[in-house]
């Protein structure tokens, strides 16, 4: 399976990290890795690309993400 490189951006700090995944990786795994990487509290976060929200229960493929795409991680205004 071909590796897909995604940029995950922390909207609170402006920092970003590159993550290598495959098309079957669940978005929840990406979210969990980002929260752990930046030592964020376990409060709820949203992921979006452009103006589109990404569901944590979907896969990279389901979300139509491709090599080089960016995901923005932002706190959920409604909390967890």
C-alpha cells in the first residue's frame, strides 16, 4: 500500500507535523497521534481540510485525502 504524507497543523500554536499514513488509516488515529505529539489535553478536537470537516470515524480514503494534503486540528467549540 502506498504511503500518503499529510501535514497536520495545530491551529492553536501554528506548528505543523508531517505524518505518513495509508489510505485505510482512520482519521481518529491521526487525531490521537497529533494530540499525543503535541501533549494536548484530551479535550475534544475537530479536524478540517479547507472548509470541510473530517469525521474521525472515516478513513483517509473516505475523506478523499491525497499525498501532500493538509489537515487543521482545532479545539471543538462545543467541547467533548
